[in-house]
C-alpha cells in the first residue's frame, strides 16, 4: 500500500502541463498517527514558480472563460471521475497525512465528487450567467439604447487548501470547483499538512485539463511549507481573487496583502466561528437527554475539526439544563481522545484548553477520555455575566471543545447573543412553545450568522443551491458570499453590460436567439427559454 | 426666488426626526456663477452627531428590514413625490450651488425620481430577495434537511453624496434609494458643495419616513465641510457598508478606514475613469465628421463633469483620423468655456491641463473658447509609444478634456488597450467591416470595463435592470457590483440560509405558501409564483 502511494507522488509542483521541483527548501508530510515523516520530500516553490504559474493562468484566461459552459462542465466531470479512479491510493495517502478515518475520507471524497458534478449541472443550467435584457426604446425622449448584461469570470484565482478537509476544501474542493466553473484558471497552493494528497488530486486536474484540450494554464499546483510563496501568489498582478479556508490570522494576513496591492483584489476567506447553539426552554425541558446526545455527537465528529463545530451552547439555567449537562457528561465520558490533523493543531488545542481553564468563572463540566498527544473532548461552563465580561471566551478553540453559557433568564440570553461576533452558523433547539422566544431571537441571529439551523446540528454542510457557508466578520471576510453550494460561484464573477451591440458581437448568453437556451430576465421579468 | 429658497433651508442637520445644528465649525455654500457665498450658514457635525444618527439607524434597522417590501416601495414613491413637490425651490437652489443649467437639473431630478420608482417596482417584483428552496430528502443517506435561502439587508449604510450630481448621486440618489430599498437605514453626509440642495432633499426623506410611520432612524443627514465627520461615520460600529461617488483619493481613504475597523465593512466607491473610446478604421473612414460631432457633444456635456466623460480616444493614425481631428477642432472652436461645480474643481482642471501640456509628446489638437475662471474644452494628442511610456497620461482630468492616442496599427492599439487601467465604460465606434477587429478587442475590453458601448457615447447612464455602472479598479473599489440600476441593490444585501425551519418561523419570502408571490428557485430551477 505505502509503496503504491509513494510511487505515484513525486514531490514536484505542477505548473500548467509541466512538473517543476521547487528549489526553495524541502519538506515532508508528517503522519500524525505514526508520528513520523512520510516519503517523498516536496520541494517548496519560489517567486519564479509563482510567476510561471500565474503567467500561464493569465494566458489561459480568455480562452477558458469564453468556452461554451458545456466544455467546462465536462472538465469538472472528468476531474470527478479522475478522483474516483484514484481509488484507495487517494484515501490511504489522505489517511496517512491527516489521521482522518478512511470512512470519513470516503464520505469527503463523495462530497467533493458531488460538488464538482453539481457545478457541472449548474454550468449547464446557466442562471449563473445572470443574463438581463432591456430592449431599446427608440421613441422615448431621450431614446433608450438596447442594454444587456451578464456575469463573466473575474480572472485567475489563487486557492489555498484547508488543513481539515484534504479533499472537499483543498486542491479540487469547493473553491477550485467554483472558480473553474466560473471560467477562472486556478493556481492552488497545497496545504503543507497534506502535500501528497494534494499532488494526487492536482495530477487528476492536470490530466483532465490536457485531455479536454484546454490551455495548460487553467490549473497549477504549488508547494511551500511556509508563507512566502502564498504571499507572492496573492501579490501577483495576474491573480484577481483569492479563495481561502483556514485561521483568522491567515485569512487576515492575505486580506491585508490583497488590499495593499496596486490593484486591490477580493479575498474570500472563510475563517473562524464558534457556531452558537441555543437550547430554548421548552425543547430543553422536553428532551434534554436527546439534545445532549446530539450535541456530543456533533462536537466530537471528526475530532471537532470542522469550521461548523458547535463550540458555544447558550441556555437559561435550571433543572432542565442540569439534566442536559449530566447527560452530556455521561455521553462524553466514554469518548476516546482523538488524533488531530497536525502536531501544531494538537499544541494549539492543548493551549486553548489551558487558556479556557484559566479564565475567571470558567468551570469544567464534562470531559472525554484523555490520552497522551491526543485531543480530549471537553465541555466547560460559565455564567452569562462572566462570558460577557471576557471577549477571549468567544475565541474558537479548534477541536472538540465547547463552552456552555448559562443565563439567568431570556434577557441575559439576548444580551449574550447581542455580544456575539459574526458566525458561520447559529442553531436553535426549539419546540412549539419556544416559537414566541425564537421569533424574538431570530433577528439577532440573522444579523450574526450565514446559516440558521432549527433542531439540527451545525456540522454537516449540505452542498446545494440554498446553502450559505459564510457569515459576518470574523466568520468570513465577506458576508455577501458563500463558499459552499452553487452560490459560491458568484465570488468569481462580475457583471458586464453591453450597450447598443450588434447581435453578432454579443456573447452567446445575450444573443437575441438565446442559443444557450437560458432563463433570462427581460425588463426585470424572468422568462424561461423558448417563451 | 432667493428668499423662498433660503427660507426653507436652516443649515441644520437632520438626525432621525430631529434637527440639530452642527457645532463643529460653520460653512456656507458657494455660488460658482456669482462667485459669492450663499445663505444660510451650515453647522458642521461632530462625533456626537455621528453617534446619535448611527444609534438611531441601528435601532431602526430590524423593523425597517423586516417590513413587507410594499412598505418600503411606498416610502420610495413618497420621496419621489416629495422631490417633485419641491418644484423650482429645489432646482433653483441646486443651480445656485452647482452652476448646472436648470434644464440639466430638471433632467437629473426626473432621473432621480425615476430611479426611486424603479426601486419601488423592483421591491414589489421581489427577485432581489434571491429566494432559493431545496427540499428535504429524508430517504437519502445521510438525510438532507430542508434548506432555504434569501438575501437580507446588510445593516445601516453610510452614503457620501457626489459633487457632480447634486440630485441623482446625492442625498436621495442611487446609493440612498438602493440602500433603503434593500432595507438598510441611511446616514447620509451631504456634499459641502451643495448643502442647501442636500437639506431640501433630506427634509423630503425625513418627512416621508415620518408620514409612513417608520422609525425615525431610517434616515439622517449630516454636514461637514471637511473630512473628520465622514471618517467618524465610516468607523462607527453600527455602519455596515458605505456608498461613495467621488475622487480616487477620497474613495481609497474611506476604503482604508473601513478595512482598518475591528470589523471591516465593504466600501462601494465609484471613483475615476477615462472611459476609452475606440474609433475603429472602417467607422472612422466612413463617418469621421459625424463621430467628431458626437464626441464633442459628449465631451462637453455638463462641462465634462461626468464620471463617464470620454477622456481617452484611441485610433489608428491616417487620413481618416486627421479628418476626425479637424472636424473635432472645428466643432470645439465655438464651444464656450463652462463654469465648473466648484473653484476647487476649476483649479484642479487648470492644473490637469498644464500637467498634460508638460508631458513628453503631448500636443494640443483642438480647444474650445477660453474665459477667465471657466473651463476651456480641450483635445490633446499623443503617440501610442509616448502614451505607453507615461502612466500619468491615464489619470482622469475631471472636466472637458480628452486625449487622443494615435496608434501606428492594430498591434499598437492592442498594446494601448492592454496597458489601460480598469474603467467604468469602454466604447467601440465600428462598422460591419470592423467586426473582425472588434471580436479581437472585445476580450480586452470586457476585462477592463463594466459597460461596453457600441456606436454610442459613454455619457448618459440609463437606470434599468441591465445597467452596470462600476468596473475594475480603479474605476470602482468593487468590480462585482453596480452603483446604478436594480443591480445596485445587491451591494446592500447578504444571503442567509434557514435549515430545517418550521414554516411559521420562516420569513415570508421562504414560506411554503409563497405569500409574497415571488419567483423562486426550487432545486436550482426558476419557478414563477403559482406554478
């Protein structure tokens, strides 16, 4: 198994159709399970590699964005097929590099494949083009010219893979899939925690691009164990947008670089969240034990390494809440400690727990089993006044740790919500008797989260049309966009208006005969094709 | 006339339902035509005024954004009625403050009114809500929950009025209209060049808000002759987005402030452009004289004080181009010098012309009549190599000045296009024989402009559904949005997803029965109401 895996991984970067070993320092992937470095070594790239990849992306851009949508849809489907065809080679390398269980990785692969196929379908459906037609009014004073608008690709996109989703948020993940769908070439920087997985996936994309007869610059994959290459990538003039999933520090650093460019560019960074879960009184009273079970399952899923991990519980104090805590303690008590993605994440988690323990008024409420070098699941608790007095308690502790904020009454609960930073998600556990309170709280939640969940748990992000994965700062750098689902494509499009154009010069989406058979908007009114 | 106008202007700020005289320095409007200060004095506001207006806006936000769209539509229509009801009072004050002719101001008022009514219609149409519904799939493994998304208002918006459109891009202009339509309270800062016009318009909005029974914080109007108040406004935590039309320096300063906030916010700044016009060979040869006439009319419209003023002509050298220059010179020769909006703009224009004259290879090609303290229209020319060597030549000289770049051949023309900064518009003058060349150039133009015009002139920005007024940096701070037309509303909306919600807790746009009768997207497929 190991031989087979390492055989197909060379440690080189993929720059267009070429391989190029990075010369700016060598690094190896680390196996969190084995505690040892993995073969082969990877060569970190430098500014010349960034220049080569970006120049190719720029050269590929006009041809790629102008393709009929069907061609890009076929490319995405070929990438999906290629990922599946890698079979166990991909899953086993990803398992070695991340310690994520094979079953989880299998699920993540399916999600990645489904995501590519969803964007292929969405490309064919065509609403993403946002075609709007306003006819000429030659009789009006002054006369109105014919005006037509559609969205076009923004330009080459830099994609930064996430540590916690080696497939779905990495080299062929949501950012790459939506950028390619939009018509944007991608220059991806592999996450150094799973460079082998990244190379395997990158080779699938490289081959799909070649087999589709597309310009080689449509995709490149670069390596660096540090931050210099990523910085050069964001600063390169050919790059027109950035997709990033990771820490707040990392996202803000890229954002600052992008803003300081001679031509600033948008950074779509999905950063951090504690994803508050509100246990409303009637629901808590009716089913404290079931809620506790659901909470512990969500908290410990993937050793808590999800951006939607439920890190904050909020409830009104009382006997029902004590039943919840007791049941959570019982459920947690038998949960084994889990191996985190990297030693760095393990250290940060340990420090996060110690910092939490040291905060005024914070008590341990429940814990999972402990093990050396592994992450013990943890539920802490604090009163609302202590929470409100201490902004540190809103910081994400990446891993299976949650904090329960116990409120005296609904007024304190509202005060806690009012103090919350922006979030990816907010969850309401509620029964019919909770509806009046939920009605009052909803406006607060809408302002603070991109997704609001009723009677579910935040982990598990469906890839579909109505998904919003994003949210007010600091959950993401741009609350007006989603990084999951078909909405994600809008990050990489911009509108262009064509005024008074001869039909022959219009792009197909806007031609009078509607050759792409699009749903289009005429004078603001949606019209199905052929009607 | 003057008495009537000054009687209704008090020089106070409008903070919610209150009047509050600013105490941080007094200033007067200046009449560019009379060369004298106008009554009454205006009191500049301070941080306390910003705090009061923003706190009210924050308090009004949830009620305002949750209104049924019909209520906000009625508010916009009432504002439109109120503007018309001001009659000559408004036009005469605006004329005094800006020197813009009454006929032009009449047109601008109509545009402002039409714009408010268009957003009212668009509110009722409802596609702005972007409703997306993906049904639950309980049988799937894992089961899919019900997911529904819509766009909601982003929060209170700061609006900075523009000097060159005292009505259409000022207190009740496109930014305010689209923000109010989206459900965002507005705190407007009046442009100090037309504070009286601003107050008259502000009072109309203030009255409309009161008569509609809406919370007073939906609208406030602040004054400041300097920049301190605007800075405090952008930094106020209640403000969630900024709309700005003006200079690049001003836009970038606000953008930097907005990014440096603890919670960064988006700035939608429409800044500067030279709006290249390409005279393609066949068109130039067929109708050089007609093109010259159209160009001079567009250049001198409103004394060149439009963000879409055609400041750059690009053409291949030859006899046809010389015919164009000769005809333009003849048409310009009889154009009177015009009074610019402010003495500051007049000074900057004069300096801009002097700077242009001093650049290597730049020659005067044609000029209008000169007059002391007024703007002489000017056409300069330069060779493509000299243009390419000098980035200064891409800078906007706000006023009736244009530069003709003369290219040796189509290759040089492409090189000039490739070197251009982002633009609001790009124009192609072309005949059938120019189509092959236009096909080659279009990809370059699409990447550099928000609107591409065939056989028209860039001045005259239609307010409709397909308009895009924006463009790649530095034309605007965000190329993904438009500041004119119904697309402008999207700047002030963000998507929110509701997962597994009981119907009773869903917002109306997403309820199963579709009570707002919206066009909605089901599983990615558009569906008309009732179908």
